[in-house]
C-alpha cells in the first residue's frame, strides 16, 4: 500500500509531500487512522503547520503527537523526505 504525507501551512505557507510503500493491512491502517485522526483539521490557527495522511480511501488531517510508537519510524522517514510541491 502506498501512503502520502502532506505538510501544509507554516509562516510561509508551503505544501510539502512525501510518499512511501508500507506493508500495513487495511485493518492496521483503519486502526491507525482512528488513533491519529485530527478532528479539528489543519490550519485552524494562524501560521500553524498541519499534516495529512493520504491513501486510496481519502485524505485525513492527523495529530502528529498521537502517532503510536509502532508507526513512528515510518512517519519520521516520511517527514525527513518531505519535498516542496510546486504549484
């Protein structure tokens, strides 16, 4: 399964993106989304940075602080690979 991490916002609003293939099952991904989904959404505060997780079923705003230890390495790798998306 291929996932995409998007980072939006910031003082200078820029969108960044990184993609990665993962071997998570659909059930694992569903459980992960339940845990890390940010109901408030990104960009609620001025100059705030927001993260979204995108995969074949949609795009969800996520709370970076809620990522379980089991998945932290994958998300850190994605964060390290973020590159600016050109308009």
